[in-house]
C-alpha cells in the first residue's frame, strides 16, 4: 500500500472520528478534572483567554443541535491541525 | 453532551512555574525541530502530518473509566513509535497548540505545562521505555507490540507524575501533595489501559500494511514476520 493511500485512509478515519464518533464520547470529567474535583483544587481553574472562541469547548457557537455543533467543531479542528502539521513536517523533512 | 476539557487550565499552577515550564518545553521543542530534521525521511513526512491529525481526532473521544470519570488518548507513545520521538514531540505539540488557541482546551498560560507532560514526558518517556522493552523481548511482532503496549500504558501515569511534580512546585491550592499524587497516578493507571489499546491497534494496523513506515521497527531492524 502506498504512503499516500495510508495517509488518505487515515485522514478519512480522523474526519469520521472527529465529525461523528465525537458525539458519543463520554461527557464525564477526564482524569485531571476528576482528580481536581475530588482532591479539591478545581475551583482554582480560570477561564481560558480563548474561552470566547467560536469553537470553545469543542462546540460551534450558534448551533443548537449538539451533534452538528460538535461535529463541525471536529471537522474544523481536523482540517486546521492538518494544515499546520503537514505544513510543518513538509518544511522540516530531510531533503 | 459536551467534550470535557482535557488539559491543564490556567490557574492550577502559579505563573512563575508556568513560565518556567514554557521555557523548558520551548527548549525541548527546539531540540525536536533539530532532531526531526535528521530523523524524518521524505517518505514518512506525510505520515507525521497524519499522526497529529489522528491524535487530535482521537483526543475528542473520551472513553468512560470507572467511578464517573473518563480518559482520552495522549498519543505521545503512538507518535514516538510511529514517526520517531522528535517528530512525535512536534506532532503532539501541534495538537496542544491548536486545542489551546482554538478550542479553549488547556490554558494559554498553561501551554508550557501541557507540552511538558504530554509532548515531552509522555512521548520521550514512551520512546525510551519502548526501546528498552523492545530489546529484551523476542524480536518478532508479538514482542514488538508487547513493548508498544507497556510503553504506551506507562506513558499515562508518567504524565500524571509530571503534573504532580508541577503541582508540587507551583500548585495554587493548599492541598497536601500525597493526595494529589495518589489520585493522579491512581486514576491515570486505569486510563493508561485505553492508551495502550488504541496505540497497539493503530501500530499493529500500520505494521500489517507497511512495516517499513513504522519508525520503531525500521530503526531496530527487527524481523516482524509472524
């Protein structure tokens, strides 16, 4: 299988996961947040300076439908990460 | 439904200690840029790009863990074994920067803290553990994947230890350290199972189609015939 083919399959799989599967992710607090709450330092967290980002907390502002909101956020995140990472690694690879 | 915040927010750790880790992480990213230039072959560069994308997507999938908590992939072990430790550091760092800047996940002042425990500790830690176990295990597919499983599993409690260390240096809450240590390592020792499963499945899939693309395999010239 060509590298190009593997990358294509990987990208489609990543888009699928970020766009559709993400809706079914567990909404329980993750390990760090859980510990912070249990042990008692969660209240020291401050809102992020990017907290008013239209994509804050993996939801697109203005979309009531959560499936749509998180799905679109996921697609944008995958595309954005792809542009940056493919750009970066193309720049630094051995020539 | 809301994806839980995954990373260290602003405020947990004091500003000076956050700054200290920004400097330390910056140094490692500098080393990684230099190292990746030497390690990253033209043919695997697209795979490195994909690694960051795949880690971003997989981090959105929090899996439930006992007692009302959840875990998610770090991806450092996966990246290190698949594309090499230095390119791996860069891939995870790209993900963390996108998450902090665009998704408000992980505080902006905490970026150095997050990069240190997940890009540096988890990724490089997993790589050296992987190399260690790879050498003592049989040089076949099972040995390779067992080394992958152990290294990726341990990378999660190692990250948790890293956070505890940061908390010891600059935690803003007045809480005794042993409580943080026990809770962090305890919970993440369970979450590590998920990390190991996802990492082994992914590495195993790439090994099956193109073992020459797996950095950890090409480097060690192991025979991966079943």
